[in-house]
C-alpha cells in the first residue's frame, strides 16, 4: 500500500491569531499599491468617459437626482440633501468634493449647457458658491437628455461601492456632452483639459459624420469652426485650433471682447468697455491685474479709472477710463498683454475609451459618441420591441377569450381552483401560461363589447409599432437616420447661437496684425532706452523741448554704468540684441522710467532683460538698436563675436516677426558686442583676452543681410578669445575723449584711445596691457568716453587715473570691476 504524502506547513508564516502572513519586498508593495491608486484615480475619478462626457462623480450626482425624482417639473431641494444622498449611496468621498462637482454642473459661465438648475448663490468666476445648506437645486431640462433613457435597458449597470445598490456605468447621453461642455481633471501622471463647443455646431458635424463616415477633418470644421465659450469673447488663430482638432492637443488664445467710445460728459476722454471676458476669467481678476500693473510695476499707464458695472440686466461691463490724450487702441493692446483680458487655453483631449486613457481629436470624439448612441438606440429599441411583443401576446390571448366568453366563464366556474381553471383555459383555447394567468386576473368589467373594440385597436397599433422597431434593428440605415433625427430634435429644442468670435489665421500673424499702429498718447515724446552693464533695461522719462531746455540750464543728468543707449520715443520700439545672435523687438512704453534723485538717475530701477525676451540658458543681452526713423541713414548694426568675427548687419528687419537672427554664428561662438553705427565713420575695436587691441575703420566691413555670417575681424592666437567689441567715435568732443579700460581682476588700467594706432581688418592688433606676475588674461575690457566700473550687483568701483602708456601694467583696485560701462550726458 502506497504511503500517504504528508503536507508540511511552515508554522512561522502564521501570526498568533492564526492569520496567514505573506512576506513582500517593500519596493514591490509600494509599486503595486501606487499602481492600484493611479488606476483608481485615472479610471474612477479624474478622467471623463468619452461617451457621456462625465466623470464618475458627475454621473453619480445626476443618477442620484434622477432616482430621487429631483427633476425639472418638480421643486428645488437643498443641495446638502443631494450631496448626502450621492455620498451615502454611490460616491463615498468627501462632501466638499461632491458639492464642488455639483456646483460646476450648475454654472452657466463654466458650461454651455448646464446640467443642474441651481437656485441661490452658485458662485462666479471670481468667487466661490454659498455653502450647500444655503443653495437648492434640481436637474435641468438638458440633463434629462442624458438620463431619460435609463429605464429602458440602454446601458449596463454595476453595484455601488458596498454592493447594496446598482448604478449605471455610463449615461445614455442624447447629445455630445463632452464636446459641448468640456472637461478638466488631473490624474496621476496625466491630465485632461477640454474646451467647450456650441451644441448646434457639434450636432451638425455629428449628423454629417453619420451620413459620411469618411469625412475629413476640414469638412467637419465647416460645421465646427472652433470652440464656443460660455462667456463669449474672441478666439485667435484657427491654425492652432485645427492642430488641436487633429491631434487632440494644442493651445488656443482667448481675448475679451471690448467696445471703445467716448465717456459721456467728458471732454474728449475715451473708455474701453469690456463686454465679454475670456473663459474662466472674472472681472475682479482683471481689475486686480490692472491695479498691480498701474501701482506696483508701473508698466501700464494711461488709465484714469476702472469701474465694474456688471449686473444681471446688462451683463458684463468692465469700464476702463483712459486719461486725456491717450490712444485707447494702444492702451487696449497693453491690457491684452499685461492682464487676463488675453489668456491661453491648453487643449488636451485625454478621455477614457473602453476604460483606457486616450487622446482624441475632433473626429474620433464624434465617432466614439455616435458608436455609443448606436448602441443605446439599439438596446432601447430591443427593449421597446420586447415590451410590445409581451403586451401583444396578452392582448391576443384576451381577444381569444372574448370570442367565446360564455365558454370561458363556464370553464372557470366549473373549475375546483385557480390552477385547474388555468389548465383548462390553456387546454381548451390553446393559450400560454402567461395569457391564461392574465385572463384570470382581468376583471369582468373589462370583458365588454367596447373593451373588445379597444383591444383590437391596440392589437393593430402594437403590430405596427413592432414592425417599425424591427425595421430599426434590421436596417442600419434606418438606425443611423433615427439617431440623426433625434440629434436634430435636441438642437431644435436647446440649440443657441454662437457666442465666441473666431479670428482665422496663424496665431503669431494675428497677434502681430492686432498690434496698434499709433502711440499710447498723442504726445509721443522722445526718450532714451538704456541697457546697463548688469543687464537691466530702462528708459528715461519722455520730455518736451521746454523741459529738456530746463534740464540744460539746471545741469547734467548722469547714469551709472551704461552699456548701450539708443534714442526712441515713449511709444516706439527698440531691438534687444543677444549673445546668441538674436534680435527681439521690444516696446519702449512698458520699460520702467528711471527715478531721478539729485540730478542722478539710478539704473537699479531697470527691468531685467530676461523679462522682456525669452532668453535661453546662458544667453544675455549685449546691445540695443533703434527701430523706425531713428535708424535712417545708418549703415547698420556692428557685431563682434567671441571668436573674432565682425559683421555689419544692414537694417533690413522683418516686418511681421518680433524675433529674428542678425548673424549666423559658428558652433561654440557667441556675440560679445553689438553697437549701432550712426553714419559709418566709427572705428570698430576688438580687445582680446591676451591683451591685444585692434581698431580699424567701419568702412572696411561690407554690410550683409541678417542671415550672413560676417567676416574675419581679428586674428586670435590659440586659446585666446575676444573680451570686448564696440564702435568708437573719435570726432565727438562733446562726449569726451574715448578711453580704453582693461582689467585682469587684480589690476585695472585706463588709457587714452588715441594711444592705439589703427590697423587693418583681420590683423592681430597691438598690446594694450602688460601682465604682471601671475596675470594671464584680460577678464574685463571696455572702450568709450567717460568710463565707470561696477561690481556684478551694480555697486560703483572707482577706476584709476588715466595712464598714457598703452602697454603699461595696471593699478591694483579694491574689489576690481566685474563690469564696465560709462556715464552719459543727456543732451
């Protein structure tokens, strides 16, 4: 006899209570738990279903309200009651989260088609709603289109969180709620942000797709040209919209809609009245931004007052009153640039399709919705046909009984019990069990001659309805037509006109074309734009001829450590030139005006160049150049690079582009200096790290277009680099004699520029600084009139007296300068 195999159990795997204990590595346990959490957030909380456009919390709110009877034809109930029912039965999460989700469904500024009819304070774009105990709600008429077919076996159901009740996995959704109302949510490692659309336009596109499944995106965009926001406004650049419709991802630009006109009772003053705001922006946000720009940063000028006159009758009315003489179009451009009156919306159509997150374009979203509607209508039709067939079966049996009612009555009276009577009816008249039971349950008063006529009419009607329903199930074309007709009926009942104005074209070109041509103020006074050696940009106050003459009488206005300066006007534009060979057009007006104290203007009040242009890592602003009339008569812009290349870039700037290249750089090279030439009589000057200085006439360099790469400027020995490049005038005694400043970090030397002879282009130059023991490189150099030194933070550093020896050694200076610039005398 075979021995029975003994099962050995490791008793160490049980705890004292007898429960089985499993050892699992911490990394595996954390990873598995996090994946479960992530899947739960993605699938059950954060992302909407592509079929009905709802997250689970929204779907459960509507299901709970529908089940409790909080419908449009009944009174409002407390929101707290709805939240409690939803939380207790279907959504076991925080009441605050449920109420916040419910509030969004009631906000007409968040949804194009609100799904909840709210009574009370449900918030605004600026403020939150009242507490749930104060507000009341019921389902809206539009919400009934999402849940109205739930009682006809149209969707699957699933148990609630504790298995005591059931809830739908998706709503039937008689219209494309996801596209119409949009959605937003943040999951684990992913997020969705869908923009709202017009109901009538989306339905028109869906109906076209029903009849033309191979329709192109461009054809669908004839019906849905772009988003339609609940608050209206203006949407710019349809090229970006098409990209979002094609890929499911993109960025669209929104603007508020304004009206410009004179202020009643004023003397020529104008007002900008905002009548529509961008999606999700409230009037208080705009007012707060305007106040900040006017009082703190001072980048927004020309505003006399701001008033919020919004009310229920007139709608949004945010009035921005202009100062006397201010061009409202120019001020509006600044409002768009500096306040939330212009906003971007990042479209990310990430939705759940068959339980999986997918990013869908416009056509795919419509296809998923239509597939859902086909299934819903098919299941609804099957349910309705089955119910009518069951009723027809009963009517047929009752009519059979009525044909020989006397025999039926005798049979029933002669039977010992109900079962015998049922068996007798089934045997005698060939009835089914259901028909016989129904006859026994029918009152005698239903067996009159008149009831027979009604039953025969009902029989004919049921047969006709069953035939119609069977045609829907048997012919796909009939099914598609029914879905299309039902969508058309939705639009007829709830469709609205488009609210948002669309501006076609490329976004950059649209923005450039919308820039005002005129100045902010009628008096566009001259000013100076200044770049400091520490990278700050500012402007002097615009002044009239009278005030300028007063300054001449009262003395000079000085600025500390200036690297570049150009003349412009308060509403003009200048070029910012960077070390990467790029140029950016910058408005002068937003630049901070330098504060004046005791005849000296401090550059520390300037704005960092990084705030004016999107600089890359390590890229710096190295110069300025004028635009417009100030640039006339000049041969162009002189540029010098770290590797010794020189270029004069002819002023042929792109008209529509605000960013462009001014030199084609070699790999590893960068621009070290950029100087605007007044008339081409300047001397171009290089100073290298090994203390060589080369000067030659600017006329030796042939001007090139912006794409040109320049030509050889100075010969560099191995390991050397250019420390400074600039253009110097020697025939301008009004600004003083040009000086050469070189510094090794430990010593500084100042020498007259005349001490250095001119040589030819592409030569090696002459020595400008004799190194002492331990010195190897010139780290800072500068050439020009009235030099000053400063630390990296802008603190002044006193320079030594001029040394006439061009090849002499420098003098030791405490805290040697890390930057060098000059002071200027404002003429």
